[in-house]
């Protein structure tokens, strides 16, 4: 089962990770890795997650995360990891 | 494990530098639709396209959401219709009916263009070929989504000058029939030399007879990605310049390969090729001319442009070849005028002429593309421009093309507007001296000496 990469980019504010992680926990999505930086006040986070136990369809999750991002004021993308693997690994 | 820097790089290419998959093109053979009964032929064609492509658009949209990469166009290419319709069509009007059927099928499955309203006449025309060619003006004025191409020459066969002469008339008639919309019909018609069988890009896409029953070909783009990469190596040596283009092209092509394999798997259709072409759009930051400027030119068309374009085209191919299991189509840099804001600016400020564009086509991946010329340009002059471009392709063993728009009612200094991806363009000056005695000669130009390789 391929992994999903969730990225969060936007202006730093309190509770971004909490809101995203709550959503993931509510949907049985397991976080395997998190890395995060803040450059000039801009928040940039990436999570590697496993969606195997999630009952929702991938596209629905991606759309709900996008909406959650709109609520918080950040941009959230969920993408299958192959696009990054393919581009950066041979 | 993939890291944050790599993920950010990919996503910035998509969100800020206009990286996209320009097209998933489903090639469909219509050879098994052939029937001498025209109505039966039309039904066969419609049914085969519908059955083959009904899931194409939804599949493309789903892949786009899975990977977060825009897939801008979903398209179809079919067997050249002159071959398919030959047994049933007895007049140009009969062929036009096939065009209408293709248009209806395209609308039904939701693709924005269907290519293959074509004839391959590089050595001579059959009666059916000639009828199809003569039907093009009416077919393009009666349909919305049909793309038409005519291959009039190749390195192996020479150039069919009778077809070249005919195409001068056909382009002009197409312009006349669509004169209310700046002769937009001509934006859907291309004349080719050495046409590839597996090109996914319009207007020249058709499903060659060397192909299997169905095939998935994918075209990726990304002029903005290359431009941004080059911004970081300003003033560096040619070695660094070339390496940067090559590495970037390689990354972009990998995305195309991924999308192609996924589309092939989901649709149950064999994967054909990835075409890595830097295909500009009128959007800011999506320009091939801007890359040439980033390489060190004040404006596209300045001395040095041909060399810069040669580097770009070659390095894009080298990067792409490493990245995909099968590379094909046109793969390289497109240099359309109306579809590239940097080229439009260059034409408007006078740094770019048709003659310089012609020189550039010796080293770009295709040819004279989306160039608006005065509507009163003589038909024979249009044929002369085609003949020049075909000769470049024939002698240099490369694909060349002419997609030129004589805008009826407009002259040098005017502008024309095609809208959307087709863009807008200033009318460019054409050399006023005549070539009519040359193009009015009958027959064909023999194949060049280096075609004899047996």
C-alpha cells in the first residue's frame, strides 16, 4: 500500500499541527513521519501517513483536508508519494 | 525516504512554475471501422470512440487528484480519416459528415480535441486523400473539436508539391470560412513533414497506422520550471547551463512517465510514449521565449536565438530520454507565436520576424507555429512558406510543420485574438516577392540523397 504525503504551507499560527492531526486521528490515518520548518514566518510541514485503515476514499480525504486548510488559512495538499519518489529517485 | 525539500521543490514547480501534464492522448485505430456504407461507417466510428474513451476524462481527473498534478487536456487521436473514409466517401461533403461524427463523439466523451482529420500524402494523393483535403475548410467551420493535419513530405519520400500547392488554397479557404472569428479555423490545421505516428500534441496528433489498436501517449510541459531553474545559474558556463536544463527536463519527464503508466493501467490500454515538449501557453511564466531571454538574450529573435534554442531543444531531449522508458512524439521546444507571451512581445517589438522563426525551426522540435499573417497574402506565397519549411524537415531528417493563419480583413499592425490557450498575435509581415511560378510547377520534389540508406 503506497503512502500519502500531506503538506501544509502557510503563515504560522497557533494550532495548525493540532487541527490537522485531530482530523487524521478522527479518520484512522496513521502518521509515520513529520518534518517541519518555519522560514520567515512561513510554516512548511510535511507528513508521511498511512491511510490503510481509513474508510474514506482518498479523493474525499484530500478534499476535506483542503477545506480544513481554508478554515485555518493555510494550504493543505494530500498527494500519493509516487509523484515525489518518481521525480527525485531513480 | 523522500524529504521536505524534495516535496517542496515538486510542489513549487506545480503551484508557482506551471508544471503540468499537458495532455493524456488516447490513440484509437479506426481501421476496423471501415465500411463502404457511409452510415454504417459513421456508426462504427462513433461506437468505437465512445467505447474506447468513455472513461478517459474521469480517469485523467482522478489521477490528477491522486498526485496533485494538473492534467490540463484529455484528448483523442484517430487513424488518418482519409484512409478510414476512402471506401465510403465519394465527395468532400461525405468526408465532412465524418468530421461531424468525430465532433459528436468528442463531445460525448468530453475530450476537448480529437486529432486525425488527416491525410498522409508525402509522395502522392489518392482520390480519397484529395477529397479529404478539399473538405478541410468546411469540416473545420462546421465542427468545434476537430484537429486536422496533412503530411506533405518526408525525408524518405521527398515533398509532394501538388499537395503543398493545394494546402495554400485550403488554408486560405479555411481562413475565409472562419473570418468572423479572426480566421480561427486555421489554428486547427497543420501541414507537416516527417510527421510522427505517436504525437500526443495538437493540431498534428493522429494515430499512425504503425500503432496498435489503442495506445496512451502523454505530453508533459513546463517552460516555467526550466526558466526558474536557469534563474539560479545566471552567468555560469554553458556546461552548467546545459546540465541545469537536462536535469530539470528529466524531473519533469518523470512525472509524465508516472501519469502515463497510471493512465495505461487504469484504462487497460498499452502505454506508448512520453512526449517531453516545452509547450508554452499565453499565461505569464509559461513561455519558451522567456527561457531564451533567461539564457542571455534581450529578446527572442536577437542574434544568438537559434543557438540558444538549439541548446534548449537538445538538452530537453537528453534529459527526457533518461527519464522515460519510451520517449517519442515531438519532444523538444515548441515555438508558437500566439501561444507564448514572450514570443508575442518579441513579434510586437520587432525583434522577431518570420524569417528568423524559419531559422529557429531548423533546431526546434516542430516548425512555424501559430503565426498570423495578412489576410491578403497570396495562396501561392502560403504554399511557398510551406515548401520552405518542408524542405528544412526533409533535408534535416526532422519533423517540421506550418500552422499559419492568414487573418482575413487584417494586415500588418493589426492584432488577432483566438482566445484561451490559442492566445493572440500581431499580424506579421510576409516577404512580398512572388514565388508563384515555382509553386505552380506540377509534381514532387525528389527524396534527398541521404534518404538512400538501404
